[in-house]
C-alpha cells in the first residue's frame, strides 16, 4: 500500500503530518509531544505520566464522564502512553468521525481542568499502578534494570514516578508543568487513513495554548550506561526472571538497521539462536527473546527469560556463549537473509494499519526530523551485509559491557564478571 504523506509546519512550531490511505474507512489521529520522563526535574519524577492520566479527568468544557461517553461513542479506541522521550494520545475512528475525535483530543490536551480533588484521586490511582508494577516480576525487573543500567540519570528513573513524588502532584504543579511542556513547539499531530490534509491543518490552526515557563530542557545530557550485576532475592517467586543486556546504537545511528537484524538473529523469533538453544534444545524456558530499545542518544539490547531458579546459571551461560560466538564471527548469510525477510514482511504488513502509520509519522519526525519513505527503509535493510552486523556485535558484545539483573529465589547463585566473559 503506497504512502501518500503530506507535511505542514506551522509558525507556532506544530508539525502536521498526514498519510492518506486509499480504500479504507478508518482514520487514526495522534497528538504526540516531545516530552517524556527524562525531561523532568528529579523532584517531579512521574509528572508527565501523571498528566497523561489527569487529562481524562475533565477539561474546562467537558466532565470526565462526558469524555468517557464521547470516547466510547467514537469506538473506544483512544490510547495514551508515556515513555522516556515522548507522550502520545492516539484515537482510531471511522473516517466521518475524525472531526469529533479532533475536538475531543484538542479539548482534553489544551484545556485540562486539573482540579485539586481530581488530582488527589489520580494520585491514588497511579500509586495503585506503581504497586501493581511492583507485584509483577517482569515490570519490577524492568524498573530495576533501568535504574541500574542508567544510574544517576533521568533515564534510570521510573516513568510512573514514586509514591512520594506522585503525592505532591496537585493543581499548581501539574498545571504549571503542562503549560511548559505540552506546547506547540513540542507537538506533532498526525493523521492516517481516509483523511484530508488541508482539513486537519485548518483544525490545528484553531488550537489555543496557554504556555508557561519552560521546565523541559532543549539539550539533554546523554546517559552513560553501566554494566551492573544485580541479583534481588525473592523466595516467594516460583521462577527466576532474568535480563542480560549490553549497550547498543541509538535511534539516529545509521547502523540501526544492522543492529535490528542482529537482535532478531539472536532472539527475535522461534528460529532465532536463543529460542532454539534455550527452549528447543534444552527446555530451560517457556519463552526467551531479545529486544532492543533505541533512544535519541543511546540504546541497549536486552535478552529476557524466566526459568526455574536452579536452571538460571545454565541459561546465563548459554546466552553469554551465544553473544560471544556472534561477536567472534559465527553469523552466517542464511541467518541474515531469513531475518531480512522477516523484517521486510513486518514493515510492509504494518502499512495496512492506519494506527501504525500514524505512529510511524510521529516517530520519524521526532527522531529524524523528516519522513523516511518505506522504500528507503527497505533499501537500507537490503543493503546490510554480514560484515555490517558482525561489526556491531564485535563493538558492543564485550565482557565489560555486559549487564545481568535477576529477580527470584536465587540464594547461592554466583555471578561474577569472569562468568560473563564473552
């Protein structure tokens, strides 16, 4: 399905991007802000995520119930999220409802009420969310990893904040931070599906913002990844939950295509090296996989699995052995070609979904400041050689880079830097 992307950059800094899709009745609208948890002062850790929640509590013209009713009437497909580097609000509707969807999102995001009573209620909700995450081994392990991998940096702090910081988020702080961070220069509005670019632009021109003093820094300090060995004893867990990670390229690095393929070769599917070695050959885990996170100025690759505590050492040794083998040149052309085919299929199938296209428009703008045509992405993917992938592996898969974080009944497990030798 061919892309039909149009772009308008308004005088106030808002970027409007649309991708018209022929033959569909859906339309996805997204408001994406260049403001995430890493932009926050430490004492306000979690306030961006809090705002993402609190805008649903009511605006100057709509109550929380009215927002909920309109959301359900439009189909209920309104999603909001906060990451370390952005905050997004995305709604998918039938094409003849995009005007109503725009009005709803615009009202919520430009005129939120942030009533004190609502803020207190939302504090309770988010504190329960924090507790829920602490009760989930996978979520808790992810937070521990982020904290230990990026020590002393905002990237190491939880996106949700802490119970202590969240309890301070009342009307005054939340309103001030919203005015400073959720501003036109930080805003990208995207629409994909059966949409009209000029119509979307005219609606955007009518938006009114109340800007305040800046909290969000325009220049971010890059984090310096650490290589922690961290084991947290939890004898109440049946399984040990394990993360093994190394630094990787950033989202802006031209080697990102080679890095993505490398991650998939290691643990991106059922034919991957780790799935075959850990699950199929040894039966050590129900699931094992590798994934990557690429930020504006850093990145990492993470191998994750859960296994019986007594098998944790064996699983760790297999992962380290595979990383070492790849770093020393064990990749073969057939593996690379297989993962190229898998990645190409994923890219092309994603073009059939208006929500995926709307998100891609925003990501390209945030990361690259331009749209990367699918033909360019596919060409860059096809051009990756075994030597390119090997170069990334040999640079980052090093003993001194390796991080190990585990959670479970692991009393007696010995993990030393020597054991992590690649």
